[in-house]
């Protein structure tokens, strides 16, 4: 199971998922919160290296049509760890009136729109659920949340943080779809927190993930373990800094420190 794998390798690598209106949150978490969690993990002989896929996604990857597939692969790799940031934007999606994409992606006509290319590519690599009618106008953001929170067998370390702001200027469709998504998350019984200020978000993320780290890697009793055992456990972890991008080798995700 993914949970056992992550525990065995002493890695906490949550996939960070959001729409593109969370630049301030990403910057704050990177500078003020993740270093504290990384330091705590190091003290326990583990590592904290979040996947910042959405924050570093280039237009070239989107246009090429591989971005969604690679994101879903990284979500699977990060499982059971996931951080979802939800605001007032639903993200890019196919229009409601769009015709259904062909279920046989190998014989379907070439997709002219970058969204269609991404969906068909991911479907061709095994994510056939993307072609279901219920996801025909789902945004890329919702598709990633669906993979992590609704299709994964392990969600105990999924954490959602919802930004509370005035929604008067929010697009009507976005507002409707976001409310549906929040309702589905609540019905699933997943952990949800609300915030208004960056400092509040930081406190929530720090508290949640400190609890997770404590659960997975309790403080070592050095009086019983000994320095050599502690050093061995610490040397088994990666020494990379906070993730700022990705490289892919044979369709697998790897962190890039910077």
C-alpha cells in the first residue's frame, strides 16, 4: 500500500493542488511553513518534500497534452499525502455544451484544444474514467482532486484548505461547480479547514502536518536508540531542498531541488 511505502522510505511528499490564484499562499507556505516541517522531519530521520506541480506548470507542458497525465501520476506517487487549496476559481474546463470525447482515444480525431489533448492523453495512458460523461466539463483542478480524494483507496492524509472570501464577483458556473466539489469532499468525510488570512493558513498547515509527522515518525528516544541508529535513519532520507519543479524519466516523477 502507498501508506506503508511512504512510512518505510521515511518520506512525506504531499501533492500540492490548487488553481492559479494561489501565488501568495504558495510563496508564504514555501518561506514560512514548509521549512519548519522539513526541519521537524529531519529531526525524525525523515524528509518533507512537497510536489509543487500546479505552481510550476509551464504553458508548453499544457499545450503538448501531457500535463494532466503527469499530474495524475505524481498524485499516485505522492499518495496518501495531498494538500488541496480551494478558492473562488474553478480552473480551466471544457464548455458545458462540448461534445463527449471519444472513449476510444486511440481512434478519436486529433484534439485541437489543449484541454482535450490533455484529457485524451491521460485517458490513453489508463485514466479511462476521464472520458465518463460526468466529467465532461470538469476542470483540471477537479480532475486532480477526484484522483486524489475520490478514487484513491488511501485518503487519511488528504487535507483541504478553503479560502473564505467574498464570492459576489465569482463566475456563476465556477461558484456552482466549486460548491458541488466542496459538498462531495464533505460527504467523503475528508479533513477540511477554512482560512481568511495567510497567517491563519500557515498555522493550520503547520498544525495538521506536524500531527501527521508525529503520527508517522514519533520522536526518537535517543537514550534507547543510540546515535548510530539515529544517523542511519537520517541517512536514509533525501537531502534535497523544497520541490520547485519536476523532471520525468520513463513517465515517472522525480523531485528537483533548487
